[in-house]
């Protein structure tokens, strides 16, 4: 006969039962960080407005001030194309650059207020932390690019590939932004200073824009600029988006004839940008992991 009472037997049975513990999943961690960074962006709309205002100013000024002169240069290589249609893809890439700069600034703010260390000591996957943050910023960039496309159409630009092409241009803008988001976050982790991150990112932003095919055809630029532009990621992003905008292959760096027509200008640009994004994304995750192992005991 058992010497245990009923209450004791019930207690032992409870101890024998497996305990269900809630475990973090990779996608759960991504979702948590995605929500957090979107909420943070909504609470600080000034950053969103500033990152969108600058490209809008460029779009208006370049079409109104330089439209006639630049339009003649464009019409020599692309007859029948308005400068508004030619310029909008460049402004799309500029939006992606400007919005990506704010990614590193947000991370610096986390570092300065101590939130970065709290995230590092949490059980969340380090890659998921970066992926969730990037996904939130990609969502924001897609919205801003859509605004620019709508404004461009109002100003007279024509998306010859229609709604599908517009969605493709948004996708190109997002893919382009990934490498600069990764670079901006890497700068934030290395400098841990907001001013240094802003200066370094802006120091890169404008030379990358102007030393590319963004505002004028590559053939009209000086030889040394053409050489730099062929190595410049902005050229690949602009040419891919512009091919979708104009519904023709305008890729000026890589010649491809495998797909025929527009895709010959889109695929090589997207492939190059995707490769750069993966490489710099790996660097950002490595720096994040190193920060977690060196700074958090």
C-alpha cells in the first residue's frame, strides 16, 4: 500500500509532467523588431519627413531649373523621352539612399540611450534583430518610393510599363536600399556616435548620386566620371529602375541579351545590387555579433 497521500501523489504527478516553456523563434524575433522600429518611426515623424523632403526638392528643382538643358542631352540618346520620366528613377534611388541613412541614426540612438545593450542581452537571435530592423526600414522605403512615383506622374512623368512596372520600380528601390542600410548600421556600430554616422553617410551619399548615370546619360559625362560610375551601385539601381520606367533596356554598364528588351536592363542591375546587399548585410550582422560578445558580459 502506498504511504503517499492523495495530495502528495498529485504533487508528484505535476512534477513529472513536462513543462511547456515558450521559446523564441527566428521569425518571432523578426516580427518583434519589425513592430518596434515601425512604432519608433511613427513616434518620430520628423525623420520620415526630412528623408522624403530632400528628394522631392531635387525632383522639383531639377525638372524646373535644369529640365530644358538636361532634357536636350537626354533626347540625343533617348528620343521622345521627357526629362521628368528620365529623372524619376534617379529620385527613387535618392529616396532609398536618404531613408537608409536614417537607419544607422536610429541604431546610434539605441546605443546612446542604452536600448542597444538591452537588446544584446536578450535571448533574441542576432540575425533576427537586424532582419526585423531592416524589414521595418524596407517597408518605410517602399512607401516613400511610392509617394515619389505618384508625384512624378503628377508632374508629367510616364511609367510605360504600367502598374506592374511601378511595383517593379518600388522593388528595385528596396533592393538598392539594402546595401546602404547595412553600411549605415555598420557605421553606427563602429562609430557609436550620431554626428559621425550622419557625416560619414552624407559624405558618401552625394558623390554616389552625382558620379553616376542618375541625372545625365553616362555618355555625356567626363571620362573619369564614367569610370567611377561603372563601379558605382547607384548606376546599377538607376539603370534598372529606368529600364522599367521607360520599358526599354537602358543599362549602361552590363550588356545582356538573354531576356530581350526591358529585363536585359533590370536583371543585371538587380543581381549586382543583391550581391552587394548580401555581402554588406553579412558584415553588419558580424559587427552586431561582435558587439554582443565584446560589450555584453
